[in-house]
């Protein structure tokens, strides 16, 4: 706030200066920058709180025109270009040797208003707008022709003031960070940008925009349009007149159109060279209108619901270079499919992707018709036979699992790789042997995918391969027992997958230096032992996965500086966590199931980007550190930032998942959590925490989805603020010493009041969104372990399906009073456990509203009165325990209660002396059933015997009345 105010004041006081110097004469311009604009640049620099790459280090001295990223007009001296983009932000950063983490942190200062002659502004790939909207004042820079604010984590409404930038030729406000939510409900302002040639709004929520097609159609000069993952509504709008006569590239991928693939307006845009409508839920047959797009070079229609063989009209598409048809139900023989592809493109087609298309046949030799084909993916089909040797010079991907396919989408999309088809066996061809002979002569081999084939590698230890790989997928191949020595020559590898590869023993020393420039290393699920190097800071790795091995020793204190994901869980690591933990850009840290002891150090406060921290199942003790402003200052110093830090600013962690269960942590409810306003999942189960729950729990952790405090020493009342956690789906406070009454405002738990499971998909704390090179968001599981929950009288493991589990467990406390009637409003509740408390009064009648309830445990309380007959209407109920209370009267029967399966049905009701009826042996008063005449109960509590007796008596009384009437009439 201070920085924004400072910027505004600066503009106010310098306005006369800017005005007077806006058009300096040739005589007064001396080649150096204008003083007012130099001060504005310094004000912008003051808004940058972190500059790890030192881009602004040159911003000193008088001549700002020589500063990094700044260009001035040679005629007027005004700043006309400001280019501070993160050059390592694009996909290519994976292939570089530089540290990929080069973000500028902070905020965009309003001092930019001083640059009224600015034509070019690129701040992309920096973190200058996290969880904040794009500043409206950007719309006042009316000289701009180029504006790129992509990848800056903006949230909130896209300002319509951008429509004031009528000279814009290039506009990119792509959102690629899953935690951001930028949106626009009206894009009519696009109609003012008549000069626009390039528009990218991918990731911006446009679900409320009614007529986006017509808005785009107002841009006659548009050549490139990216609207990927915008939650757009149907694209089937018709256009009476097409203004998009020069549009060459259209990307609508990842939008939930869920409509027929034809008709659609884009089939008439004959100027298209690239069309991407993948992952859109499109259905029906392939449209014949495809033949209209005669200039098309790239066609991506994969992963839709399109059925049937491709149309013959494709014969007109002679310019095709890349085709994606995979993930649809094409069916038919591969030979027929190849014949239907345009013959005029057989000498130009370079990439063909037909994975998971339900294709059959044996004649892969038909692929040889494409003389220039360099990539072919026919994985996960129903092909059989062998691979022709003539495909040796081609990148062929024929086998591999779904997990590998996801990674293929996220990397290596702009390069050509060669692979020997003799190594890419069909999935059915397992347990094959691979020797040096298979690789002979493959000097151009760069990219190899052999995962999930269980191939056995038999090569000599001194073998030196003829190739230099950049990516190697060997998961589930038999590469062991030691890490293959031939890999030490593969120093260009960016991705290496060796999980479940039969590796035993220590990781050789050369491994860490050989792969010091790799971005992704995975050796999970092996039997690797020994210790990790203490210093890995020299490495460029962004993802290091060593889960489920036998590693020992301590956690390395010096991790790779740019690391984003670290998984060293399920090993035998011991000792304490380093007090000087590095890795300031760590995003996910999984260290669960080790033998780590000691305290959680304050160095975790220096991970401001941390989203997931899992330290469960260790031997940690004491409490959590209190992260505050001091840690913020320390972090800025550690990143070599010389800018001022606002001492009044609050310090918030980005953490969303914090798992500390099954340790020996103690103390009160951690104050550390006040800094975690984005927290979704908190698990402190099986520790020694004590004291009361704070009232700030809903204010400072408003987004909680799962709260597990089970098996601690917490006490006091359950604060009413707990019921203000509107997203809460799982509340587990069992095995503590809470007392008092259950809060009555349970209806405020909005997530538990709905049965619409679709609403819960977005709240799954086990899932993270990864943004791939194809501008599509994928959910990929972070964890391989499961979440253990107590329900139905046992411990059950949940994983992906935890998003559908709704539970309240307050068992084994000292809660008293009555069960609130409001509990009947929690219609989505699946598990309710209030057992082993001091609850009294009746079982609420409205508990019969909980149609989703599968498990109900009210045992070991002091409940009284009759069991509500509406319990028999709980059609999902499979486990019921009402034992050891003071319940009385007849046990309801019929419907769901008669279907409950248990070895001892009476155990559900035992310990209630005044209960009677089946399945208890005690017979209710007035009931004398015989073995041949079992008693049948109705919902109103009457037996079938009572019904027949009443019917007989009624008949006799009625007959007597008629007889008496006739008798008196005769008399």
C-alpha cells in the first residue's frame, strides 16, 4: 500500500515536469533519459520486493536509457520500451543451463503512468500481481502497441479499460497459475482494438460471457487467437459475416463445450493454418466441413468424444504437417485410416498422433507412405504384429502407460526426436531383453520412452552408447541392480525416469554431477540405500523424486536452488531438519514416513512459494515456528534483493496442504497457521497438541476443506467459528477432551449441505493443476499414500475419492447437551460419529433427512427416548451403532434397517435396557409372537396382528349396528 501511494504522489508532483518535457526540442535533448521518467522507473523498482536474477541491478546512474530492459526514443528521449519479461518462463527454460527461477516479486507501481509514450510493455513470467487484478491504470498507456502480462498470477476482473489501448497490435494476459482466478463477464471492450493481430486470454474465466464469438469477430486484423481453458460456453454460434479473414491460428482447447463438433463457426474460417479444439467434450462424427480448411497445417482434435472414421473431405488438406486425432473413438483398421488421410500430404506430414483411438489392424507398414513422418504415436490401441524395420529413423511411440502420456504433453513439444521402433514394444510384448545391438548406429537418438514394458536391459558395464539422450523413460524396466553405468555419459538429459527399475545399492557419486543440469529426476520405488549428498545446490533440478527407497542419513541442507518439487518420503532418513534449509522456491515438499526427529525449523518460513508440506509419520517434537515479518526480511535478504521491504506488510504463506500427523508435536494450536490463509487441508492427528481451539480459525483459514485434529489433548468448547468454515467437508476432532455443547449453527457448513458431487471436484486438496505446453490444465495426483479415515466402525483408506467423502467425527470427547436439530440440514453428510460423549436428550427427528448417510454412530452416550422411525428411510445407511444409551421403546424395522449386514445385529442396540423388538431378544409389551407366526411391524409401530384384530372387531361392531337398526325399524 505504501508503494502504491508513493507512486501516486510521485506522479502528482512530477506531472508538470512530464508535461513540460513531453516533446523536447532537438536542441535540448542530449541523448540521456528524461529525469521525470528516470524517477518513475526508480519508483517502479521500489515496488519490486525481490530480484533474484539481478535484472534491476543496472538501474542506477543518470542515463536510464542504458538500464536493463529500457529503450528510449532516439528523437525525443522518452521511454518507449520496457521489457522485463522472465526469459526463462517459457517452456524452453526446461532445456537451459540457467537457474529457471528468475521471477521479479512485488507489485506493479502506478508510476508507469509517467510513460505516456510507452509503446512496448512486457512484464510476463514475473510475480508482480499475485491474487490481485490487472491494474486499471494500464488502460491509460494509450501509446501501447504491445502488452504482455502473461503468467503473472493476476486474479480478479480483467479491467475493461484495456479497451482504451486502441493502438494495440499484441495483447497477452494469459493466466497459467492454477491458484489464480482472473475473469471477465463482458469482453465487448475488445471491439475497440481494431488493430489487434495477436490475442491470448487463455486461462481467464469467460464462463459469464454470453456472446464471445461475435466479440472476437469484431477484430478484422486478428491473426492469432488463444482462448484455451477459458470455460467458454458453446461455440456453435453462427456468423452472418466473417471478419476474421486473416486468422491463421485458433486455440480453443480445454473448454467444456460438450456439444456436437459440427456445425461450428470456425469451419468457415478458411485462412486457418492451425486449429486446436482438443479436450472440449465435442461429440458426433468428424465433420465433413474439415475439407474447407485447405490451408491447415496443424489440426488438433484429440481427447474429445468424436466417433467414426475420418471423412474423405480431408483429401483437400494438402498442407497438413501435424495431426492429432488420438483420444477419440475412431475405430476401424489403421490401413483404412491412413488411406483416408490426404495423399497430397504424404510427402509433407511430419507428426501423426493416433493414441487411444480404438484402432485395429496389423499393417503398420502403411505408415511408410508418409515419407517425411518423424513422429508417430499409436499407443494404447488394439494393434498387433511387429514394427517394420523401415521405421528405424522415426520417433515411434507404441507402448506406455497413462502416467507417461501426461508427461509427454507437458514437455518436448517443439523438438524432433528419433527413436528405434525395435525398442518400443507393444504392451503385450513384455519381459523382452534389450542389448547394445538394439542401439547400434542410433547416433541421433534423443528421446526414448520404454516405461511400463518390463524390458530387461543387458548391457556391459563399460558400454558407451552412440547417442546423447535428452529424455529417458525407463520406469518399470529392469535396469538394475545398480544404476546403469552407461548413463554417466548422458550429460544432456533433461528428464530421467527410473522408478520401479530394480535398482539396489547406493547412488553413485557421478550421478549428481552428470545430471546437474537435468530438470526432472525420478528414482522412486527401488531399493536404493546410502545417504544423499549434503550439498545439491549446484544442481538445476526442479523435480527430485526418491520416494519409497531405503535412503538413510540426514536431509540435505543445501537443496538445488531452483527446486520446485521434492519427494523423499517413505525412506529411513533420520536426524533433524536443517536449520538453514535453502530452496526458497520450493513448491511441494514430501518428507513423510521417515525417522526425522527434532523440531520444525524456522527455515520453512523462507519457503514463501510452498504449497504442500507433508512431514507425517516422523518423530518431530515441540511446536511450529511463528513466521512473521522478520522471516520475510530474512527471505528477501537471502534472495539478494536490495529493495526496501514494507515493514508494515503482513507475511502470508502460500501453503495449501499441511500434514503433520503421527509425530510428537506439542504446545497450543500453532500460531504459524495464522499466516496460512490459503490452507485447504490441515492434519495434526496423533500428536500432543493441547489447549483450546482459537476463534480466529475461520478468519485466518477460511478455505479449509479438511480439518483433522484427532488424537491430541485439545480441550475447551468447540468454537462456534468452526461452523463458519464454509468449504469444510471433513471435520475430525475425535479423541480429545472437548466439552460443552455441539455448536448449533451447523447449517453454516455449506459444503456439507449439498449432495452435488460436482461442486466438490474443485475442492480436492489431493489434486494439483499442472499447466502444460498445450495450454490445458490437468489434474495429477500429488500423493501415492492414502488418507485413513475412521468410518463404519473401521479404518478405511481413501485417495482420489476423498473429494466425495463428507464427515463429522466428534467421538471420544466430553461433549454434553443435546444433538442439535440443525444437523438435519447437512444433506451431504456420509459419516457422522458422535460416540463416547455425554450427549443426552432424544435423537433428532430430522436426522432422517440425511439420505447420503452411510455410517451413523451415536453409541456410548446418554441419549433417551425412542429411536426415530425415519431412520429406516436412510437408503444409503450401511452401518448403525446406537448401543449403550438410555433409549427406549420399540426398535424400528423395515426398509434400510432390515438390510444392515452385521454378524451380530443386536450389537447395534445392546446396552439400552428399555429397548425391545427385533433384533433384541426382549419382546415389546403386548407382543406374544409364536415361531410359526412372526410379528410384522408397520412404520406407525403397530403389528400385523393388531391390524387384523382391529379389523375383526370393527366388522363385528358394524354388523351389530346394522342389526340393531333393522330391529328398531321393525319394532
